[in-house]
């Protein structure tokens, strides 16, 4: 690091020292930024943000806080879902001139649950260089602390806000042989957990809140236990990531004959509704599938 960079040289400040930022070749640089703790940014990301001709930011007010922390004065340009169609051609024009532009989201890795992919798609189609500058990601941060399988996972993002559509989507995801990762609104967390329990059965799960921030919490348990906890408490605050373990091997491999056998046993002492609930909890099978088998059994034996 150089204590005093040459006049006009792009720079950033870290550990109380000003560092020179090497010039960048033209192209679009997709830069990951911290999801909470501003210390979670790489030197490469700082150098890229400092050396870029401009930074395309989801919310310039948020990005200004990060830049101020590290003494970066690169101009900011608002680029978000409401102006993307208008701004995209202008950005491509600047890339055509050979400029180096950085793309950031409010937090974490761009293009994950934000509209930046259309810009990247357009830049690639036009033949411009696109460079990833990796870093923080709420998805991966939550995954590694959840205590759930990490060898396979599926990121869904936000589920539909309405219960019927939400349950239909959970049903569609029910047989994926990996950990499911969701973003969720704090005010819908309890409802989402209850719906997940009803559709997926009582799988292991985790709820991560405010990751890397002062009040970071990670709760682990079954869907039933977590749904009850959040229903009995005040609405949580902050960013929420919900993770749900994969179906058990028996659930994935269960055939109709096996399901029917389980249902016949339960139906001897329980109503159809209760029998279906018990089989879903025991196997982790989708409730819709088990209920269909229960109806088929009733029709065939009536």
C-alpha cells in the first residue's frame, strides 16, 4: 500500500492507509458487497469499486455508506428494477466506449433476487467483458450455519405472499433431494413455516436472521417446533433466510403400494384427515400425494 497515492490516482482506504487502485480494463464488473458487517468485503472488491468509471447501485444511499467507510469517491448511478429498461441502453453505450463499470446490489452478491441479470445478459450478448468479483452471500452464509445438508441445495428466493399459491409452490418443491433455501418477509415468517410443515411434513429446518449483523440469530429445529415458536412471538425484525432439510430417503423412494399400506394401518384408528397427517409426518411425503392415495383407497374400498 502507498501512504500517498499520486494525484488523480484512484484509491481506497483500509486499516487507516490509502491504497492505490490499479486501472481496470473495460467491462462490467459484478461486485459482491457485505450483507451486513461492512468488514466483510474483499480488497479486490474495494480496488474494483475505486477504479471503476462509475458504480451502478440498486440504492445509491445504501452504497454511499459503504463507499464512505473506505474512502471511495467513484460516481454512483442508480440502476434498479424501476429504471432498468431505461438505463440499460445507456450502460451498454458506456461499455461500448471501453469504460469499466461496477454493478452492486444493496447487499450481497448481485443478480441473486435482483434484476441485474438482464444487464449481464445484454452485456454478454453484445460481446462485452463481464467479470465476477465474489464475496458475501446471504444464501451461502445461512447454509453453512444451518446444520443441514450442504452437498445439494436449491435456492427458491421469495415464495408467493398468498397462502394458496405459497402452498402450491411448496408442493412443487417437495421432492427436491436437497436443502431448500428461501428469503422471507419477517411478517410472513410464521405463516410460511406453518405452511411448510403442512405441505412438507416435519422436516429439520433453520431460520437465520440478521446474518453478520449485531443481532444475528440462527434458530434450528423441526418445522413444527419453529412454526409454533414464531407464531407465539412478536413479528421478528430484519432480514430472514429460512432453510428446510431435504426429504428423507424413504420419502423419495416411497411407492404407492407402500403409502397405501401405511394409510391402511392408520385408517384403522384415525380419520382420513388424521391418517394423512400422520403419514406425511412419518415419511416427509407431500401432503397432496398422500391425500390422493387416501381418497383412492376410500373409493376402492367403498
